[in-house]
């Protein structure tokens, strides 16, 4: 079991982790979630004795990692798949780790097989793809057949087969009674893999509960109700009846009603009482992603904005010769396609852009060539 008590980490003025207390129990996969910069990797580094807590402590099986006897046989971790000497082959990398911990060489070949890298075992790891590197990192974590495993975003870069494999691997390790602590930003994957969740935001604990409880606490179940297409009056009638009975009713893009606050049998009875036929009445559970977004929306540090591309528009420089003419963007047909004849001759932009197959309706706003 991993146990953190009042764990705090400051880097200068930045508090990366604050007063974090939680337990990660054996026999289950515990997901570790939080927005970018929330403090997940920092917490994992403190668990593994790679960073010293400013305050509080964290133990594995009752002892700090550094005091754990023969720790690599007790605890396996994948924190950074790139933390490998690129000049070494996959096999030699694992062999060097094995020798440090008194693990026999044949175990290296075993784990290479487990992660599917046996065919490239003698290739230098600097030529590995992102997913191959992740697999090598997972092999290193499994090397000592440890009881406690930590994985920081293990499915990053893995192909669908690899993602499924990691999911099954985590579940199997937990079913063998091991402690499995795994961070990820893939909510759909976490929903399928984890039994329990620890969610942090800005270094602080937001939730510590089962996946099922997390979803039901942070989202509302709803029913989808569809009346026959082409009978808007039926939909209006039902909507009024449902609202009158205290439901919240929203119309979905396809015309169906999203109803919260009433059980399905009651919705059915109200439709019957209003003499409205139904084409659909189905229960819906919110996804882990919806529940996660709802919970963490106030703790997101890095939010994207719409790309206005205003920084690409050259402003005329006042007092420096004649005002510059804005060069219209011309939709290109391929790499280095020449501009259409007559372009850049001072004609209005809309008149200049040659109508090509790829040209959008408004030539002043060409399509993103990507
Ligand atoms: N060595 C360091 N020195 C200074 N600041 C650091 C250091 N390591 C982490 N931080 C800061 O601590 C905060 C938490 O970082 P951390 O890497 O733990 O987040 P994370 O939850 O793993 O994020 P991500 O999902 O992006 O991997 C960030 O603001 C980061 O800039
Ligand atoms: Mg991280």
C-alpha cells in the first residue's frame, strides 16, 4: 500500500503539491487524474524518493522508498520513457537494471517478450518510436516482479493494440493482489481500467473515491426521449408535461429531449397521459470524461484559446513610405504551387484568389492547409 500524509512540495515560490493525503490500496487499479501541471508526476517522484517532500511524508508498505530493502524488487515504475541511454540496446538497458538489483538475465528476455519487444531487443533504443519506448519503460517496471507498480501516462503513444494490452496488464497485475497506481489523461481508458480514482487539481486533493461514485457524484444521469419525427407538436406537449412534473428538459441537436430529474417509468406515464407516442426512451449515464470535466473545471491552469491568427496580419507601418499593401493569401493546390496569374497586382483580395477546387467560399479566409 502507498500512503501519503500531508504531502507538500514547493519549488521556490511554486507549490506543486499541497497537503495531499491518500492511500493506494492493493488489489485494485487506482487512477491518478488531474489537469496538466496538477502535480501528478511530482507526487509520483516523491513516492519513489526522487524528490524530497517539503512537508509531510509518503511511504510504501510503511517505509519511505529509500528505506525499502531491495526496492527495485518491491516497487516498479515507469515515470519517463525517455530516461534511457539511447546508445544501449533495449536488452542491454534492461540487463543493466537487472544486474543492479540481482535479477537474473533470463528475466530480461521474459519481460521483453511480455511487452512485445523481443524482435528489436538488440536494437539501440534511440531509434525507438514513442510507443516502443513506452513498452521498454513498462518492461523495466515489470523486471523485478514487484508488488507495487507506478505508471505515469503509460499509454502515451501506444497504438490501439498497445492500449488494450496495457489495460489488461494493469487489471491482471491488480487481480494478482498488487498495488497499481496509474496516471492518464485518457478518460475513456481510465473508465475501463481503474476501479478507484484519486483526482488532484493545483496540487490539492479533489476526490478519492470509486469510479462509479465519482461519476454519480459529479454528473447527473438523464433520459433521452424522442417523439416521432415530423410531429413537433407532440414534442412540445410532452416537454410541457415533463416540465410541469418538475423535470429539466433540454432539446438535443437531433430533436430528442434530454430529461433530468424524473425516473424513466414516470416519463413513460406522463407521455401516456399526454397521449404522445415515443420512438425512444433510454437511460443515459454520464461518462467519466463529463464527470471529470465538471469536477476539474475550476482547477485547470492551461486553457487554450481560439486561434485568431491576428499575429499573422501585418499592420502598415505609419510614417515609413507608402502604406504597405496586404498580400492576399492564395489557396495553394499543393506544396509550392505557383500563385495564379495576376495575383499580387494590387487588385482586391477577393478578386485575386483564383477559384481552385480547394478554394473555400470566402477567399480572404482560406482553408487551413493542414
Ligand atoms: N523540478 C521542478 N522545478 C520547478 N517546478 C516544477 C518542477 N517539477 C514540477 N514543477 C512544477 O510543479 C507543477 C506540477 O508539475 P507536474 O509535472 O507534477 O504536473 P502533472 O500533474 O504531472 O502535469 P502533466 O499532466 O502535464 O504531466 C507544475 O507547475 C510544474 O511546473
Ligand atoms: Mg506529469
